[in-house]
């Protein structure tokens, strides 16, 4: 079974940084996109970034560009999301998810939508204090 586990969240002061990790296991796919989503209290889940296994391409939500960096460690089947200059509005549960294809794929805007994904991790809470 495909399993994703997100970790690395916690309580962080505004202006600080956090590094989230998403560990994947049970993969048999070569071409997939892993996305990071966040869900603030009382709000819908929104995609913030994604990365493709096919070519390493990345895509970011406009509002997080410059502060969020997604990367991957293929050897460890792990995708990281580093967030700098944290703001209170970054508070929320951060989830990682994976979608697979039978062809090469690139990271693009469509992969910021939750309905594109097949498997989800359990989420890790990031709380930014002002």
C-alpha cells in the first residue's frame, strides 16, 4: 500500500522557518507528482506547491512564492517543504499527497487542486505565533 507520512510541524514564531518532510513508501510508480497542501482553521484545503518525479519540475501557489521551497530526496523517497519568513496566516495543517500517471508529467497549476490526488498523508500542524 502507498503510504505518506508528513512530519516536521510545530510551534514557530513569526519570521522563523520550518522544514516539513513527507516520507513516501509502497511506491511502484515512476511518474508522479507530490503536492503539499495546507488547511487553515475554518478554511478549505489549498495547494501550495508540488514537484514532479519525472523531471523535478516544481510549481508554487503565487501567494507563497519566494518563501516556500519544495525539494526531494529521491534516495530516501522524501519530499521536503521549507517555509521561511513565517506569517501567522501560514498556520494550519500541512498535508502531502501523491498523484500518479502512466506517462511523464510536469508540475503545473492543476496539481494544486486536491481532486487530482490519489493518496494522502495524515498532516502535520504548523502554528505560527505573532
